[in-house]
């Protein structure tokens, strides 16, 4: 696989909002995300740069969420949520105060879907083809957080929406082994909540893989704020980081037999 080029600086950008009110901590998330109100009068679920997972979780949220959207999967709108230092002192909870103080500036916001409910595969019907597309996508981006314990799928307006992708792209926690992720099996296959109801994965690959181009990945990676990428000392620039993410994902798409076949093996073991 040849090398890929990074998009020009500033070629892509997420919409920006300013956080005006901290509404509610969502303590079911390990990173203590929160529901906030913004200056566009919208409500967002925010994941904070100062949380334990750090900027890499936000990088994964953007790349995976925006790639999924471009492949036709439903992901709530992602925004850059600017947090003002003046919000922290107003919070009575010391843990929340510390988190806000450590996250002043740009954070990751996801459009809040009012009235949405967690998808229950035992009750909620999902088409086999759609389930297959989601399983294929999760296998591509190495999403280990779509299990029956924590599906990270919402039912909203009778449609399935994908949320919480901070645990994806786990290879970026050890770039020294960058060559391995291109051909490594999908470790979340055995527990994937949709695998028992998914249609044929080769059909999903034939549909989606041709759309995963260097240009499409340039768009998705180009939406990540530079500061989140340059926090990783592995790279000399945000452009270099974008090229690295794009290269791994392009290499995975080019070698599906090394990771997709193992998903079908796991499916057979669960039947």
C-alpha cells in the first residue's frame, strides 16, 4: 500500500459551539461525560479533554464517528465544544470542578438525542443487513465497546444510532506496533451485541469497503483539531498523525481476510 497524503491545514472543521451551562454529569461513563447546553441553544453530551482517557479518546470519537457517518451509518452530529474557565467554580462537586478546570478550551460534543433509548436486541428489531454493516464497521475500526454489556446503540425515531467511539482505534495507544493493527483480528467479535443477528459480512464488505478511500479518510481525520493530535509526542505534526491513522485504516481495508474471517469464526462459535 502506498503512502497517503494529509489534507491541507484547515481544509475541514467541525462546527464549534460554546458551552454556556453544565447541566448534568453522566456517571455511567468512565470518563465522566456530561450533558451541557451551548450558545446555539442546543444540548450536547460532552466528553472532556481532561478526562482520564485524554485527547486520544476524542481523536477516536471524531475519526470513527465521522467515517461512520460518511459510510451511511447514523452518528449524532459531532461538534467542538469550547469550555470557559468560569464554569468550573459554579459546580459544587469537586470532581466535576477538577475535570472542568482541566478541560478549558476545546472538547468533544455529541448532539443529544432527546427521548432516545438504549437498543435492546432481544426486543428491538434491526435489519440483518444493517446489523452486518455495523459489525463490519466495528471490526474495521477495532471497536471493543459494542458488547451486550454496553451496546452503545440508541433507538431514536425508530432508527438505530451509533454513539461512544472513544475506545476504537486502540492501536494508537502503541504506535511502535503500527504494522500489526493492519492485519490484527478484531478482539471484540466474540462479544459483539449484533453479531448473532447480522447478515453476511462479506456482503457488507463488498458494499462499504470501496467507499473507504484515502480521500474519505482525509476528510474524517481532517476534522480532528490539531491540538488533540499533536498531544501525542509520537508525531512531529498533526499532518503526520493524520497520515498514520489513514494508513492503518487503508491497510486494513486492503486485507480483510486477516480480520474479517475471524469474526465469522466467532459467529459460528456462538451458534
